C-alpha cells in the first residue's frame, strides 16, 4: 500500500489544484514544499494517477524519513512511459536516475 500525503488546505485557499504549467524548480530554491508527497518506489503509472487525481503537474518525492529529496513532473513521467524500455515495473526512482544519467533507464528490482 502506498501512502500519499496531501498538505492540509488552509481556510480561504482554493482547492489543491495547480496550473498545468506549474513546474517546480530545484528543491533548494523552493520556499513552499506543498503538494502531493510520494515515495520513490511508486510506479510511474500510480504517480501519473496521483497527479491526475490531485490536479497537479508535479509530485514531491520523499525518502524513508519523509524528507523531500526531489520532484518529478508529469512530462518527465510521460517521456519515460512512451519509451521503448518502459514496463509497468518502472518506478519514480528510475525516472530520477535517468534524469541524472540521460540515456540510461535502470530498472529497480
């Protein structure tokens, strides 16, 4: 079972939707780390479903200690899903590794 944390909605704020063009910058540059948080072991398909359900264009990726370590966009996930090496076992961590080492898609075991 995958647990997804959504930040609480504060009074007077709209629902948790973001414009499709909202893309996070590096986590060190972000003052606001709000948004759906997921683990790196989540599959690409589930991550895309979470984004669609939450109405966001990106997810914050957290480690085992619930510390945000990275972010991933729907566009990045879609590129991997459209690739010839894609299977339903590809995880968000594989997408992040691919981003760090372009041209390589290492699948987690």
